[in-house]
C-alpha cells in the first residue's frame, strides 16, 4: 500500500470515530445505598439519547450501587 493510501485510510478512520461520537450524550451518575444516604458521584457515561429513562437505566446497569439504592442521572 502506498504512503498516500495509508494516510487517507487513517484520515477516514479518524473521521468515522468523530462522526460516531457526535451523536452521544453525557450521563452523569450519582448513587447511594442505605437509609438517609447521600448521593455519591460515580462517573459519566455516554448514551445515545436523553429520551425517557435511558440515562437512569444506563447508570443502574453500569454501577451496582445505582441498581440497588437511590440514584440520580443527569443527561446533557
């Protein structure tokens, strides 16, 4: 493969990665377990949409404390 073809292939792959990430939303997850507990920030995950309970469901799936206790999920 020529050097020019290699460069074009790399550029194409980078563009595909960038386009893939354009349609993502950030979901900030905070959770706690127990009675009267304070929410603790767990992290941010990417979701495809902020519609419905997608963000909350993703937090509960990724973080076990969110699945069993109280949770707060903010999508932006």
